[in-house]
């Protein structure tokens, strides 16, 4: 646990509706680049900056640096950067000293700031020359954000560092809800169920303060504090989505000793669904939620798929990293044949039972429309030309260090209007979505099916109807296959839908662990090759090697050296 320091290096964070500007920060900066505690809490600008650290420590992009790269270690993809930490981790060299997947340090840094903010917030005047109503609204809103962010970081710790100890206890993380220093910070890990309780408590306190969505309000004073200017900040729907994610995690096989039931998890998801329009006429923008193509907060806010997203940047960083070499990209993420095979045929049937699929002659014809949306396959039109993975092509496996090792390139998450051609470089709008509706729908389908089967209703919805709604939005209107499935069959389909809909968003690594699916954890990554005659062959690309105990990720070894902190079983 980190010792609290009463000197702050405050974040210059691009979040809408903050009370301060960069210049304001610089005006009150000490000579050593830090801020004294007294200065911080006497300044509304700097006081809010303490809270903003909880936002700043979050990933603002997908799969950059060592953030949000967990799925690199699954069979959904490999990377062509062979020195990347995920390669060692996923091929048999994962140890508690390898902090590639650790959220521990960032989470507790955030909690230090959040807890300190909560300890001081009531004594800060955030609107010195405004009415008491405005002053009270600021404190209410900022408290709500603080509790919500603490719940968010608690979720990260719960997902990445909880597990069973050597004596079989299901443990979470050391709960910290106040400022602690020195030996006071040597806290034991709390029971998993207690951590769930704490996250839910923080969520409930946040919901008392935050609106479901940030919207323009008629009252001028209320709009000033609680209006649409807050659009990039956490809101009530995002908080409810956090509760849903925690509940599904806790009800799963790896954590079922927590006491969470599948019915409870389904009810929490249904609560979000009833607040967000249900499943009739799902917003088609949910298919490309990552690129709505416009920097307009009203338009973004009108999309009921997106609950909470980062500030919007105008750049071509993603495209530079993910485009194929022929488009001047680095091709960093290489989707696998394993993932491509999860996309069934255009009638909604899996490839194993399809009458439309031809793996050798035309593997990409008559497929689930989402395949074309999310993955560049051979022959697919790109921004310029078509992808060609045949021998001699710049994009063929092995041609360049930036070529895909699998024969596939990432399409999801990209803005294809971005051009990297040296003479005509253009940029696009990018943001990272932290919470979205489709995850909640899939949470409900999984939990409801486990609790009551495919067709019994919870909160007015059934698991089967939700799955059909998700697939209908994707363009699969034939419901014959889904309607033929029993509980076990629908369970497998829901897991497959989750793999498709949430691909490249940092879910798969943790999903297969909460399901205790060792086969999926150790599935060798496969790729595709194009023969001279235009037919296709399939090859192994990279092994996955995980031991049984690696269902639970470790507490970082460095943390266990600081004091007697219980490690998860099997880890050093």
C-alpha cells in the first residue's frame, strides 16, 4: 500500500466542465512543481484537481502502453511486437514479478486521491461568488463522482487481483475508504464478498448524487453544475453498469463462493435496461460506438449505447498503430483465426453447422456482418485498395516486421477516414468508451439464462429475446438457430456473442478466467495463409501456456514484500 504524501502533482486533465484551466494550475504552482496541502484545499480549482486524478489514471485509449492490453494474452489475437510484455506472459512466463496486467498501483494511487478528496470536500467552497444552491450542487456532484470513481477502481482490483488463497479463502483486495499513512496502510486483504459490498455501497452513494445521464437542464443554476458540460464524467448509468459487471463477475464459477446469485446479477442488469429503453429498436450506432464520426456532445449523448467515454482527441494514433503496412500502419494487433471462426454465417448458424461456409475456397463469403465491421480479411476493401495477404504482398505474413502474423488486421475501433499517406495525412476523432449498453445486455443474457433459463422473464426481459435483439441489430434477422437452443446451447452462444461484441475491448482475458475455462485459456492462436492458387490454408501462430492456478491473477510480488499480504494460491 502506498503512503499518503501531502504534496500533490495535480493532473491537467481534459475533462469537460472542470472548474479550472491549465493556466489556473500554473498560476498556483510551487517552485518544486507540487502543491502544498493548505493551498490545495483553499482553492476550488486545485481541490477538484485531486479528484480528477481518479480520471487521469484511467486508460484513455485502447491497447496502448501497458494499459488495456489484457486480451493480447488470449487466443483472440497476437501482436507483431515480439518484445511486448504480453508475449512472455501468454507463452508460459507469467510470474507475480511480471506486472504487465497489474492494476494494483494505479488503483491505489487513484484511491489515495479520492479518499483525500472525500475527507476535505465539505470544507471547500467550489463556487465562491455563487448562491448556496450552486455551492451545494457542486459538492453533491463531486461527491457522487468520487464515490463512483472509487467503485470503478475497486472493480479493477476485484477483477485483476482477487482469488483464492492457499487455504481456500476467497479474497478480494485491502479496502481503503479513508486516508491512511505508514503502518496504518499495511491492511490485510478483505473477503471477496466484503469488497463487492463496498463497491455496491459506493455505487449506491454515487447514485444518490448523480443523474442517469448528463443533459441540458431548464434551471440555469442546475444546468451550470449538473448539465451537459459534464458529458465526459461518470454518470448514473455508468455506475449501474459497474454494479452489473461486478455482479456477473461475482456470480461466475471462479467466484461463486462470494454468495452473489445469478438472479441478483440479472436483476441489476435489467434495472439498467429499463432505464435505457429496453431492447426494442436497439441503436444501430452501437455497432460502431467507437467512431460516431463527429465531435458533437449532443449527438454523442443521443446514442444510448454509450454511457461514459473519455474526452475526444483529434489524431490518427490508432490508425498508425493498427493499419496494415500498405496503409503506412504498424499492424500491431493481429486478430486470430480463432476469433474469426466465432463469426457464424449470415443466417446466424455457427460455421460447424453451416451450409453456406467454405473454408478453403471462400471463407469470408456469407458471414455474420460483424466480421466485416471488426476485422480486415483477405480481399476486403480498405481505405485504399484491398487487403492482399498473398505471397509478395506488403501485408502478407512475414513480409514486413509490421505485417500481421495471423493474416488478419484490426478494423474495429478505427476511423477509416484517417489517412497516413505521407503527402495527404488526415486525422479523426477518437475516444475510449468506459461503459456501454451492449455489455449490460450480455450481462443480463448470461445471468438470466443461468438463473431461470432462456425464456423465463426477469425485469420484463428474457435471455433469448435479448440475444435475438443483439443479433438483429447486427443484421442477423433469422432467429431459427437461436430459438432452437436449450439452456446449455444458449449459454455457449451467449459466450460466443460476448466474444464477438466485446472483442478488442479488454474483456476476453477475464471472462475465460471467471468461467474457469482452461481450454480457452490454453487455446493455440491460429492464422491464415493464401496459397498461390487462391485457396486458403490454416496455421498455428503462437501457443498459450497457463497453469490451472492462473485463473486468478497475482498480487504483485513487490506488494507482498512490503508486509505480510496474502498471495493468491500458486503464485510466489
